[in-house]
């Protein structure tokens, strides 16, 4: 075991603070990664505050990790020291159920192991990327093909990128399709960029009128203020697909009624408390579908990273020092981030050295 500096929460009511965690020595199939950057996902906040009622403490979040390989186990074939790599939301899965066999480890029937707060069905806690380094089985490590200068902005692709890419691909966003993205936060802004790059006609729904110009710049063809009923009514029955990233309970019918017959709205936002139940008639009359989606498999995450490298896509980020994480959470709750905070992990290393 090696002592590793990190930031985490001791309980739901305490802010994040420095703490030490232990990382295992790399086993035969493990890759040890020196973390350069870690994105700040709203799921980090839900978890440290125990909003999903399953948090193990201390809780060290962070699942949008980019770093450099510093050591590999003797059976590792895909990576070597010096490689630039990423780690997303998963660090393990059973590897033998039907979902794992199909490369859909996020739906592992025995429960995948999360990068933090890992054990779904028992086992030890895991600690995420708000730390100096991490040790991960090579099957859950991704190759990063972007330029060295873009690495901070690549980090959010590991969760916000794949969580929007996977459903956009599954429901075939592309030329001739009218696709809605609800919410312009970390996930939403990646959804706009990716749906645009896939060739869809993209409509961004926001509660924040101040985000309209940014949405257009990011690739939205149209922007709708979702609180304006008249603007919403102009789009009734017209969407092929809507991806809803909102992190708070809200009226789903306002969006379901915008779907065409047989079209789908997919929820990826995971609020702390339930949405009001939708009106069944809006689903029945039109055979519309309401569904959900979890991140994406490892193979698809690599496909997404390669797609983004090829299309020059990264996240729009605000870089922060590790010590500013609690303030960043408060701003994220207000929707005040353009459009993803990323922690420069050099600041944690400097802080630890000075202490
Ligand atoms: P975020 O950066 O905070 O963005 C959420 C956006 O939702 C906000 O920017 C805001 O956009 C909108 N919003 C927030 N509160 C709202 C309210 N009360 N009413 C209407 N709109 C509101 O969060 P994120 O990191 O993108 O994460 C979004 C959600 O996805 C979280 O619940 C997170 O846990 C979840 N998530 C799920 C998965 C998965 O696998 N399914 C993966 C990662 C994250 P506007 O200002 O434009 O309205
Ligand atoms: Zn996330």
C-alpha cells in the first residue's frame, strides 16, 4: 500500500478537506496513473452529500481522470510508463455476465465497481480522482489521443462525454434527426457538441436565458427557454429524440409532449428526489417512450474519445485549484459554471508538499 494525498468528505455535512488514502501496489494487470487533471461532475456532489443515500465515508470523489502512466504490472500489454490515459466512472466489473460480454460493463449484472463509492453489492470502498494517483486494472484504462495542451479539457469526456455520447448513438442522432438537449451544464454542453458533430439538428433547452449565445457557439441550431410555454409550444410533437441532463426534479410532461410519435426522451440526470410522475396520456397517445441511460461501456468510451480527438472536441472548462473545490460545488448548484470545473492536480501536490 502507498499513502496518497487526496481530498474528501468525512460525512455528508462536512466540506471536502485534505486527507490521506491508501492505494494498492500495482498487481499483474494493473496500471498506476499519476493524475494530472480531474473533472468535477454533479455526481461527485450528489455522492459526497449522500443525496443518493448510499455513500461510504470517507468519500473521495472524481471520475473524470486524465493522467500519465507511471508503473504497470508484469502482465499489462496495452500500456507503458509515459502513456497519457484516462479513467472514467468504472474501475471493474464481473467480466462474465451477458452485459460485460457485450462490452456494456455499466450494466454489469453483478454490479460494476465505481471509481469512487465503488461497491454496488458489498466489498470495500473505492476512492476517486481527487487524489495524486490511482491504480486501475488495464481493462478499465482508456487511451487519450488528444494533443498534450488539451488534456485538462479532455478530462470531462470521461463522464460527461460518454454519458451523452452513448445515448445519442443508441438513439441514432444524426443527419435528418431533430434532437433536444435539456440543461446546459457539464453533460448538456457535451451533448450539444456531440449531437452537432453527429450531424443532428440540435435544440438546446435551458432555464438560463444568459446561456443562449454560448449554446449557439457550442453547436445548437436553436435555443428554447424551457420556462416559456409559448416557445415550448412551437416545438410540440416535433422531436426524434430528447436527452435530459437536468440534475433537479422537474415537469417531464413539458418535454414529453414535444416528442413525435414513437420518439424517446432519455433521462441521464439523476436528481436527489424523484420527478413528479408524468401524465400517462402523453405517453399513451403517441406511443412515446421515457427511458434512462448510464454512462457507456469501456469499448464505447474509447470510441467516444477517438471520435472527439478526430473532430477536435473537448469540454469548455474552468480550471480550479484543489483547495477551491467547495466553492466550485456551490457555483455548480447555481448552474454557474462554463461548463465544467476541472481540478489541476498539480495544486494538490504543491499543497501536500508545503504542509
Ligand atoms: P450540472 O453541470 O450541474 O448541469 C445540470 C444543468 O441542469 C444545469 O446547468 C442547469 O442547466 C440544469 N438545471 C439545474 N437545476 C435545474 C432546475 N432546478 N430546473 C431546471 N434545470 C436545472 O450537472 P452535470 O454534471 O451535467 O450532471 C447532470 C446530472 O446528470 C446530475 O444529476 C448527475 O448526477 C447526472 N449524471 C448521470 C450520469 C449517468 O450515467 N446517467 C452520469 C453523470 C452524471 P440550465 O441552466 O441550462 O437550465
Ligand atoms: Zn460523472
